[in-house]
C-alpha cells in the first residue's frame, strides 16, 4: 500500500517512544507567553530541575557565551541574559539529550548530524546579530533544530530513509532532492510535526518546516530566511571549501538580503570557524 503524508503523520502519532522534552521546557514556554511573568517565577521553575540548572550555569560560564565575570546562580543568568536566552539554552541542551546518541544508518550518524546542526545554529545566530532582524538566540535554536526530522526518519522509518539514500546514490542528488522524489513527506515536515508535539513556539515549527524552501510571504519570514540561508552556507562550505553558492537555486529575496548583508560570504563564513568548533566542543560534551 502506498503511504501519503497523512499516513506517516498518523503513524508518528501512534509511536509511544518518540523523544520527549522535560516538562521544564513546556513550563518555560508558558512563562514566556505570559507578560506578567516575573524573574522569581521563572527562576523557581528552573531550580525545580537542579540537573538542568547546573547544566545551564556550566554552559553560560564558558567562553562561548562571552561573559567576563562568573554567573553564579539562575537569577543572575536571567537578569543578565533575559528569559528567552536562558530558555533557549535549556531547550538546546534538552533536545540534544532527548535524541538518541548512537543512531547509525548508511552514512547517517549522530555526531555528523549534530556537527551540521551546530554549524547552522552558529551561522544563523551570527547572521541575526549582523542583520539585527531577529533575536540571535532564537536563530541559534532554529538552526540547531532545523534537521531534527531526519533523526525521526532514521529512527522510526528506516525503509523510507533507505529509499532516499538509494535515490541519492543512484541519481547523485542532495538529500532533499532525493526526498522529493522518493517520499510522500519531507524531513522538514516531520521536524515541524515533532516541534508541534513538543509544544514549541509556532514560529520555530514554521522555520523547521520551511528551511528548505523559503517563501517571503510566510509569517516570521526573516527568521525563516536566516535559517534557510545558514543551512545553504553550511552545505555549500561542506561541498566546496571556497563556499561558492549556487545563487540561481536560492530565492531572489534571500539572495538580495545576503548580498546586502555580507561583502564576501566566504570570508565571513570562514571567520565563524572558531565559534563553530567551540560549539561542537561545548554542546557535544558527554557531561552535558
């Protein structure tokens, strides 16, 4: 029987062991949607999960976050960084911990998956900083989660993943191009479904869903465009050390944004190398 997109989503609904996030993430999202939320209530929520609180403090006291003095407690972190930034640190750590550690199928393996995702996260964050269009911390999380649907494909729909992989080999296509030919659903749609199941913000789910095909008329278009372009930059660098981008394959609105933002895309991307390496070391630390 041929499956369509809805068949696959219905199957996903029936899977009991889909990765879940700790309840603290949902509670923090609820706090952030409430304009009356206080620092004290957010601090109390975080401190109920001492393991998460300790990980947050460990992370934000590393050079990656760049604070000159030690942040000694959750309240200090919230005042200095803001609610959204601290929530995003917790969300990043929670997702990395929730997904399988040693998933392997053909040439898909988790270390390479996270390395790509972290490179897109750092690139997205820096593009947001430079353009001042979106919050850099939000863009970091969008970049980190953009490909999460691939993990679900590999973990629960191995036959479908192998169809894509075979199509890639036979026709020398990218994963996304092969996916469009071989599957009734793409990893971006599956990733957006997972984000919705995790009750993550709608804008984040939309960015995951649209990171392969940008449409400027979508809500949160600037946020989506940054994740979309960061993914293209990282993939271009991985394929070609000169970071030459096939601009004909990029949406014209995104091309215009990129050309106005950066004088030399390759030089700018290479300047992020140390920060990307720091993200690998920090977020892939087995102690987190």
